């Protein structure tokens, strides 16, 4: 165990105030001194959260300014700015200019800080492959990256190769086919659709290199070494919100810079013996599938289409027959109703690492030995049949700004399980109560027609004789000419689209159709959708898989624990974040690191 030895200590000045500054192996701290040499306020920064140090007086934002002085240096670090609009803590770039008595002392400080960063932050990325979706959200992806993110990467000494995507699935194809030697991670500047492209590319490439098939529903997948970073810039940023707690580009960029690493469970969705898609947030049938299908008809409305479609589908008051089979997880480990939250440093997820990877070397989580945790013989298979308003499987809380606690508030990011939520047929008022509770702190599971289970695998089948081709008919109705397809892709490349699976690996997951791009005025009327006046509601719904419609109704899902890793640390609890400034005697959340 390395002792937290003192590397350098001296008197420094900030403005006209004198401070006693000290750099140890783990902290950079400075304490204000009064005229009688008595200590006043102390600020302490973890070395792991130092972004960089520069000679002279340097400003990065709003634009870079450098005043080269012989005795000054500028320290940049993570500064917590209180709770944002979500559940997490906003980060910003802290900056403090120090003046030294001599140039030699200044050089000593700068050298020692840079040495400490190299020694104690080995996981920091040095080279990143960045994909920017210029069409996602409010079409501000390029502006967000170049004005907010790129200066921070440059400050931290990170080189980035930037690819501005011109078509759907370009990022996924690049990851699958190009040489990625020398890159520490891949970063998307966009929404959930762009993240999904990177997810499929990284998982597909890892399995190809390991010689494993993605199409075996009971097969074990190789965990991915290549990290994924998310800079939120899309219409929906659910994954970023659920793993960081806020949708803020600067906060996400700082997590990437310091090399935070958050393992993430991934759900593989199969139809028979063919992989259809991967999911990290929602696989939903019934209401959530209907809302997505309806919203595709109104892409011209922008994000408002989801509210409109949700209202329309609620008024339709549909329910669907089906049978759900699920493999229960060990109830002694955790429960979807235990009122706990998966926060940064989550105990459940940490303990799950040893359970998921019992043969892994302790110093290398992702060794060549694959996890055997998900043997289908483990646990007990249950079966539930009936009519359902909606069926949802989520590997995370799926929280978002409109639903701060999410679909399943106690779901965990990296415990190798998913939460299965079954909402049985009920009256319209009861279902409205269930939906409304997602926007409050009330327990949405405390209703007689709702049940939730923590599971490792799920299968869904239709009743005998039921038409299983509704989803396929919906998919076929979405076909267009090649010219329409290209036009729609250029217009809306934010989200990848799903088409038929093939045997060629990950290339099939996101094949795009022009209709799912929503070319206004060129859509055919779908056999699946009906309006408020329809005399015969559809007997079969479609599956919503992370914002994409699946082409099959009967599917099987399996959760692969900690399959990918994000540049994140989970939602940071504000009280715990205040505790990070533990060397400050009178901080109480009010020191420089936590000032608003």
C-alpha cells in the first residue's frame, strides 16, 4: 500500500492572499492564512480530478487566453456546481491561478502535478475516436463539441479523431470495419440513437475478434474493453441521464477526461436463433410500442410527437394477449422494490462483479476467461399469461427529465439483471394512475394490476392461433424506394433503424429504412396503427427496443452483466460529493469546489 507522501509544499499566493499549498500522492490542497499565520479555509482537490496544469495565467472558457508569466501557474480541476435539473451533480471546470516566489518553484509545482497525474490516473484516455451526429436534437452537435468539449480535451492532453456522420449506421460500420489501434475509447456526440450505433459496433467487433457468435441465445459474450463516452446532444439522452444523472455536455466531457469507468448491463434480444438487437434501457411491448409506432407518423412534430402519441395511445385504451416467461434472479441479492438507488459506488453492482466474473484475474476484470454466471439452469423459470397494457424490461432505472426516478427506480446498472414490469389490463383511470406515478415519488408498483420481477432472461409468445405477423407487416409497410431512403437518412440520421436480421454478425442490427426516418408526406398507412374511431383494435402490438421498432413479436431477451463500460461513474449522490472535499474543515458544501 502506497503511503500518501507529501511531494511538495510551499507558500503560494492567489491574488493578494497567502496560502499554504501542499501536493500529496492523492490530494492538492491549499489553506488560506491570515496575517498572524492562522489557518482559515482549506480547499482540497483529488489528484484524480485534476484536469491539467499550465504555465502562466491561462483561461480556457469562453475562449483560450494565455498570459505567460514567470512565477504563475494555473490549475484546472473538477468543480461540483450543485444539483442540476436531474438527479445527479453538475460538474464544471474549476480554475485557480497561483503565484510563486520564484520561477524555479513554479516549475517544480508544475512538474510534480503532471507527474502525479501520470502516476495516479493511469486509466485516463489519451486518444479518442469521436462521432458527431450533426442532425440530432436541435442540430447543435458540432457546435457543442467544438465550443464546449474540444477545448477541455485539448487542455487534458487528449487527442481526438473526429468523424461527422453523414448517414445512419456510419459510426457502427466504422467501428466494425476500421482499424482502431491506438484508440482508448469511442465517443458519441448525439442522442440515444447514436449511442446505440456505438454500442452495437463495440459489442459486434469484440465478439468478432473473440470468435464468438452473437446469434446463440444461450451463448456467453465477451465483455468489451473499448470504453464508450456520451456527450448528450440529441432529442433523447436517456442513457446519459440514467448513468450520470444530468444531461450536460461539460459534465460528461469531464467524466471522460478523468477516465471514469462504469460497467453496464446489456440485454440481447433474439428471435429464434438470430440476434435482433441490443438494449440497455427499454424493451417494451404494448403501450410503449404503440406510442413509438404512432410517433413515427409524426416526426415533423419533433420531440413533441412523443407527448402527442402518448396521449393518443392512452385514449385508445388498448391491451394485448400474451405469455411471458422469465428466469428469476436470486431474490437474496436485491429486489426491485427494496427502495434502494443505484448510485456511484453502488454496493450491489460492486459485489456483482465477483459473482459475474468469478474466474477473472483481480487485476484484470476482463480476462480471457468468460463469465459463466448466466447458465440458464440457474434460477427458476416462471410463466404469466393474460392481457397486458404493457410489458417492460429495463436494465437501468430509465430515468429521464420527465420521469426523474424512471420506470424502475431501484434497478441497477451493473448487477447482471433486468427488471420486468407487467401491467395487466385495467380500466383507463387505473392505467393513468400508473403512468402519472412515473412523474412523482409515489410507488408505481403499489397497484393491484402491476407486478415487477428481477430477472435474468425473458421470453414472450403469442396465444396459439394469434397472428404473429403484425410487426412484420408494419415493417414491410415501411419499405420505400432507394431515392426516398437516401433522402430520409440525410434528413434524420439521429436514430438507427431496424430491419431483418441476417447471419453476418452485427451488420444487420441497424439497417435503415426511409419510413422510420419519417419523410413527411410520403408515408403509407400502416396496417398496424388505428385511430380513435377504429372499430377493430389490433390484436398484436410491436416491441419498442431503445426507441426502435423490432420486426418480430415473439422474442427472447437475455441480460449480459457488465458487457460494456462507459466513461461515467453512475449518479453521484450530492451528500457524498460534498464528502469528497474531506480535507476542508468548514466546507459543508460551500467551498470553491461546490460553489454555484
